[in-house]
């Protein structure tokens, strides 16, 4: 929120009450976030993750492509 206020970005405010949650009031704030630069390099190798139904496998691959 501090970034949005300092950069004059819009902030959306929603105030509402949820009857099924003991009539509690909620405030939602949303805004834009500052872009984070994407930095990627294969010179140090990479970490590979394989998600399966029965297992999760993780392997490190060196920069030359070998395990």
C-alpha cells in the first residue's frame, strides 16, 4: 500500500458485512504492485521439480545438462 500511495496509484476499497460469519465487517484493499524484474541464468544450473500423483521428485541439473 505504501508503494501505491507514494506512486499515486489507485487503491480500491471494499467494505462489506458477512451475515454467515457472525455479522462481522471486512475491509478489502487492492492496488497495483511494483514490477519485479525477472532474472534468470542457466550458468549455475537449475533445479527441476516433477509433481506426480504418488511422489514429488527434485533434481539439480548442472550447467552442462548433467544430473
